[in-house]
C-alpha cells in the first residue's frame, strides 16, 4: 500500500486509510505482494547496461549474504559511493531492499529475487493493482 495515513482504533475491526490533503496529488495505491510489470522492471534499470537487480543478486550470491554495505558495492560495481547510495535509496523506496543509512548498508528483500524470477518467466505473478 502506498498511502499517507492509516487511522485505526485497535478495538475496532475497520481501518480508515486516507491521503493527506494539500496541494499535491491525492492518490492511494494498493497492489498484491506478487505484483509484477515488465515496464516497472525495465524502468528500474534506467540507463544502466546491467539491471541493478542482477548485480545485487550476483554480489549477494558471491558473498553468501543478503546484507550489502554501500562501500563494498561501490567497489564491486565500479561506481561512485554517491551513485550507489542514490540507487539503493531508490530501490528502498520501491520496496526491493531495506536501506539502513546509519550503517550505510542494505538488506535484500525477497521481492528483488521474485522480480528477477518473474522477469524470466520462472514464477507466476499477479497484476492486481488498485488506485484511488
């Protein structure tokens, strides 16, 4: 869910999901956890010659870990630390990694590997998305 606020009285069975009104766009998005769209996958690649999901997956396999430090990834990708941090923050905002700015590291989420599998047709996926 991409929303601004959830109001819930713990003893009640209903939640009130709201967008905070103001000058900006007022839109809520709900999508299934297995949501995949090729267009979104390609957009995440941007102008990079290799999709960052593949790079992160390869690094994680090579080092047998799902915890990756930005500085180590910067060396591995031969990119500036600034560019790597920007990429990781963007991937965090999209829900593919958890970025810990204090320790300058990311934890890969299952969603990243799921997207890679869905992209190659190795898993089933949903296309359920509701917008308000």
